[in-house]
């Protein structure tokens, strides 16, 4: 079993902004990868992130309060949606040990489903990966 330093390292947010994408259907996709925990083993960092995904759309459908499983949403995909990057910024964190960690979302696929949420907004499936850059703390000589 891996033995990470306990507890996870504390950190502060230097910058945490939305990345934005223009969807071909005139909607705006907003994504934020938020660091939730940072662990360190030896000189390697493990970063847990939470994806926050929002689509701003003028389209409205029949409001639906049903919560769909991932497989139900996958089966309800009507088409993939092309997109262009508006902004794709890095979120930056400073770890208590002095390291700087940057996290950037990278959208790999956007798909529209036939489903609508409880407000009548269309439901999209978005595949996101994260780029992570770690700048280790400076060592004193």
C-alpha cells in the first residue's frame, strides 16, 4: 500500500477561473477543474480534482426532474458538438510546502443528449482531461 504523507497538504488558491468554449449550436460551455486534495509521496504530488461543467444555452425543453445514470445519458446522445476555445486558462495553487501546482482542463469531446434537466436546459456530456504542471518548492542551498 502506498504511504502518502498524512494529512493531505493544505494549499491556497492563487487563481481559479472558468475555461470557456463556444459550441457550434451557439451555446457556451464553461469548465472549471478545482483541486480538492493534494498529497505528496517523496517528491511526487497527487492532485484530486473536481470537474464543474456548465452549459449556457437559449434552448429549452420539457423540464425533467429524473436523475439519469451515466449509461442512460450515453445511450441518449443525439450527436457530437463541435467547439472552439474561447479561453482555456490554468488554475493555480500554492501548496504549504512551497510547491506551485497548475491545473488546466482539456476538452476532448462534447456530446448533446436528447434529455433536459429540471429547468428545461439541455443535457450535454463532456469528456475532460486535466493537464497538471508541478513547480517544486525551491530548496535552500
